[in-house]
C-alpha cells in the first residue's frame, strides 16, 4: 500500500477525472493521498476534493502566493481550521514554508507568515507540509523554535548535513519525481542514505514530473514506479520498503488512519 503524501490533484489537468484517477490509483496500490492548498481561494476546493476521494488535505499559504495583506489570509486560515478542526479529512497545514529561489519575494514577509502558520500548527495539533526551495537552512532553523511541530519536508533536496538535521528534528523527507533523474545527485543521495523511518513518497501532481513522463506532468499513478526506483537506489526489498513507507506516512499524518479505517 502506498500513500501520496503531497499532491495538488484538484488542479488541471487532473481535475477532469478525479474519481477515475483515484480508482486507477487504488487498483495500483495507492490507497490514499494528501491534497495541499496554495492559498485561501483553494481551501474549500481541496476540502471538497478530499472528501470526494476519501483522501486527506492540508490548508495553508504557499510562500509563492503570499499577498501584501497577508494578515487577513492568516485570519481566514485560522477561521477555516477552527471551523473544520473535527473534519477527519483535514490532516495538516500546508503547503507552507519559505522560497528563496524566486527573485523579488519579500523574505521577511514569508518568515512572518510561516511563523504564524507554525503557531496555528501548535494550536490545532496538526503536522505541516513544508516548502523549502533554496531555503531549507532557514526552514530548519525556524522549526527549531517549534520543537513539538512535526511534518514533512516536501520535495527534499538538501545536503547530507541538512538531511541529518532534519532527521534529528524528526521531520520526514518527501521523495518524488526528482528522484528518478540520474542528475539529481542530492536527492538520490538522500534517498539512499536517509534512515529507513524518515522517508515518504509524494508526487506533487501535476507538478514535478518524473523522468519517464511523456506528458511532462506527474500523477499518483506514478507512485509504484517511484517505489521501485527508491528500492533500487537503496538496494532493499520493495515489499519491505513499501510497508515501511506506508507506516511512515501514517506517522507523518496521523489522521489518515481514521480515513483508511472507513
């Protein structure tokens, strides 16, 4: 059994046949997923999509889309979490974090928003799905200020030292399409050397396509091949690895256990 711990399946081009996609994925062993939002306008959409598929979802403010009037969006996020805190499909806060790759983004504003979201994670006892492009060092530093907040480093691409820091902190490392590219040295090194209990699979669908994608898009249907790639990289038995990744995913997002029990 496989869980897609980070995707955006409510977005085009996948949104046209979500139920069919979920059925095909289930037949391939993909039993659940976590749909992540990008901003306030996504919250209700990801909630409805997750309920339709019996998947989990996260809501948060993606660092690429933080608005000047971000305080109002934080209030909207807090209100949404308050209203839906008993929803078993609401499994985390995300996609949140920092992005120092795109020029022109206000880093101080990003950090202010991120800290507010981590406070909400504490308040509602929810894990976080973390964006950290070219900013992993700073994300790890800020996470130290919130030692009881757990989560997944989505699309992990850090150094070995950063990997060790993340593992010591108890964070999970999201492995997806980048892992399939031979030139992705950092990602593949982390995939090989990270402790067994620190890895989870993800697609970021429809983004982050794998090397074998003909459509230049990713999909939850790619996950069995990601599992095989990871097993090859680690020289481990695929069935044993699959069970470990499944349990890691449930530990990363504990409320998924309720959904899978339905």
